[in-house]
C-alpha cells in the first residue's frame, strides 16, 4: 500500500506540472489556481507490534509425603517348659549265688562226659548264669575264673531259685590238631542202636577218646543223651514209640577240645 500511494503522489505532481506548463503557454490562467490543489494525503500504515503476553508458569507446590513411622510390636516369646522325664529305675536282675560244697570238676558241657574245664574247691564262689533243661547242671561264672563253665548241682549250694535263670546251650572248644572219625555207621537191633567208627591216632598225652551227642526216645519222650568212650563203638537205647526222629553226632576228643562232628545216620 505504501508503494501504491507513492506512485499516485508522483503521478499527481507530474500531471500538475504538465498542466501548469501547458496552461502557461496557451492562456493566462492563474497559477494560483493550480497551486491551490493539495495533493491527496498518503496513508502510511504504521505497524505497531503488540507484545504478546507470555504466560508465567506458576509452579504448583508438590505435596511432600512424610512417611509415617509405624511401630512394629515386639513379640515376646513365652518359654515353653519342657517336662523333665522321670527316670524310673529298672530293677537289676540279681543272679543267684553259688558256693562249692566239695572238690569237683567244672566242665565244658552239662554232663560228666564233657571235657574238664577247671578244678573247683570247697567255698569257691560264683554267680549262676544259666542251667540245663532240668536244672541238674548249672552254668556258673566263678569269681576265680574269667569264663563260665558247667558244674553239677549236686556239688554246690545255691542261694536263690535255680529256675529263675534260663536254659542255655554252649559252644564246645574246637580242636584243629586232629580230623574227625571216619566210616561212622549205626545199626539197630530192637531198641538198641550201636554206632561204630574208625579210630583216630593221637598222642597219649592228647588222647581223650570220643564223645557222642544223641537224641533218643525213652518212655515216649525224646531225651538228649551224652556219652564218652575210649572205644570205637557205643550202644544207645532208643525206643520207636516217639513221634520225633532220633539222631546223633560223633566227635574225637583231645585235651584242647573237640574235632568237627560227624553226623550219625540213624537207623
């Protein structure tokens, strides 16, 4: 717009001058007439910058959360009272006392057929540990010995009940110096059973003969029988009225113990 107004102004000046010059040449026209024309005012656009209001950010206060301290209750443990067990005294079995009445043998088994184990004298003291089935032989641990052995009930005095102890069977001492007897046979003649075998050579000092263990029928009862012999044959009485089977074993014996047993094939 500013350029257009300027152009208009210049054109008006040029036109006025030209007319003034032409009129001066043609007629006497008062100059004043021409001069009295006032050029049209030029509109000048003034741009006024209006400041734009910049919004001022007012900070919003942030709420500060203050943690609340929560008290944790302290748990007080109540001690548990553990009852103290009451110790009940277990009665200790009192083994019967045994006192030797006269000089006697203590043996490795419940019969005079077994090997001698120790010498006993009057007033020797011991404790009764076990017995055989009928109480005729007692397994006693004498104070003077470090092992128990068998003694006949007929040569000792017992303080207490013999049958308060239980029946036991003990192991025979084993010898490895000699082998068992050979060719062991048994024959029956009615109620008589005869066992035979081949003899074992031993030195005179070692030789203690032979030992037989057998279960036989006597009076309708099965009975254990023990026998010692220096021969190579032995005869048992064995009835045939019992329901069970009879049988036996044979050992060779030397002073240190017994050989391995040989089973007797009972007729």
